[in-house]
């Protein structure tokens, strides 16, 4: 097993790339669902919740600056909308991503952190596992979480009843 506890189906240890130093992420791509998006740096709002990209930029995702940068040791968090009043948004197809898919994050330092999807899960908002989603994941390696809305749309509250979360680990650096 590797330091992150990952093995192939045959039990052979997989090589884990070295973690990268901190660098601002600029772009996100998930080729299996033809997703490409620029990234904004986001913080926390006055209530302690993550800021979201503005609805006026529906095809833009945001990286939470208080999280690790993608490729850096720890958990990097990217958020975005599933849709807006005008139609589908950046993470419209996030729930369609399958384990083993590639997620590429272009960084300001010129490198691309290449992640492999471990799982995509849906959670009701009332039971959102914050420690699991925002926590360190398996081992000391670089982890990625991509989060959007999910579940059904509550028209009275004008919000979705759940969230979709993609979990991935650093697999390569280009």
C-alpha cells in the first residue's frame, strides 16, 4: 500500500506523486463530462459559509482560498452552481462523473494537478458530513473536493435540498 493507502485491484501499490507547493489554481477540467471552467478565489461570508461564484458567471467555479491549493497536501475545495435562473451552470453534470475519471486543475505556477475521482456522493443538506468533505481524507496526500447543489429544488425556499460532492486524490502532475 502507498502512504495514502491506495492499491490497484490486484493489491499492487500505486505510486503517489509528491505534493506540490501552494499555488493559486486558475482552471478546472473534467474531460469525461466535457467540463472546463475558470476558477475564482473565494473566501467565507459573514455567516461563516463558503462564498459562491456570482450568478452572473454561471460557467465559473470557485476555489476556497482557506483550503489547500489543488496539489498541495490537504484538502482543496472547489465550489460552483449547478444552475441559475437562466439555465445550466458549471457543475450541471457533476453527478454524472464516475470513479476513475480525471480532474485537471491548472495552476499559476504552470503545473497541472491531475486528480483521479474516488467517488461522487449526494447528501441531504440536513445531513451534510462537513468533517468528511472538508477534512484531510485518506492519508497525507493532496485531496480534492468539488461541491455543488443537488437533490430536488425547493421552490418555496429557492434552494436545492442537498449537495453533490466529488472526492478525488492527486494522481499525477504535468
